């Protein structure tokens, strides 16, 4: 039996590693770098984060199919998604409104189904009335299969107030933790 050449062994190792990395990135988690100030103070420009695709269920590449996840997205979580107005890049925002919710932004606070949201992940931020879907004193109803997202830094965030709702099929995953820079390592709340 002939021995494999060293070059062939290296090539096989590289191919196996690339396939494994692609499989993990497609179905388990992905790394993102925060480009803007829209999520300050939770996330800052330059932060690098891990996003779990497994929690909500990963999409099967080149299809519209999604593998069943552990659960649906929940209010207050920071999610990564493809926005309806720009299909070329992923955005990261805080999930505020769930399908069927009646949502109102009033005096910097969020009201869901007529009740003030007291979850500190949401209530500790001031939300400005801006955009088509964030008008003052105007309640909106989140359509079935859609979500309403806002940036924690509401004044400088292009979010659902301006372009509407995120479709469930466009949610990439849940932001889990910051891994870089070292001074900011920690879970994302």
C-alpha cells in the first residue's frame, strides 16, 4: 500500500477543517462585529460577539426551510436578523414586540397590550418617537409571524420604527456573549 504524500495529507486536513467550520457556522453559531452605536451601552462599535443559531433553529442553506429550534424568540432578547429594507447585511437589535402585540412608544417608554413594560432590559432605555412605525401616541399591531425591534441607543438607531417588522424567517439567531475586546467579555443581557 502506497503512503500518502505530505502535501496530500495537508490538503485533506484543510478540506476537512473547512467543511467542519462551514457546518458549525451554518447550523450552530456565527461571529459578528458590531459596526455602529445603535446598541450602546449594551454593545459598542468593535465588539465581537457570538450568535447562537441553534436556539431559534438554523436555516437550511439555499432553501426556505428552517430546522426546529429549542424555542421562539422572546421579548427583551438581543437578536441578529436580516432587515426587510436591506437584504445585504445582518442587523442586531433588541426584540421588543412579538406577533399579535399592541405596541405603543410613549414618553420614552414601551407599552405592550396597554401595560408598561418593566423588564429592565427594555425599561432602562429611553425610546424616541420617530419614523413611520414609532409615531407619538400611535399604537401599532405586530402582524402574525413578525417582530418589532429597537436599538438600545434609540436616538441613533435605524430600526423597526423606520422600516417596519422583522419576519420570523429572517431571524438569524440570538446574541449570546461578547468575546472581544478582552475588557468587555461577558454575556449579553
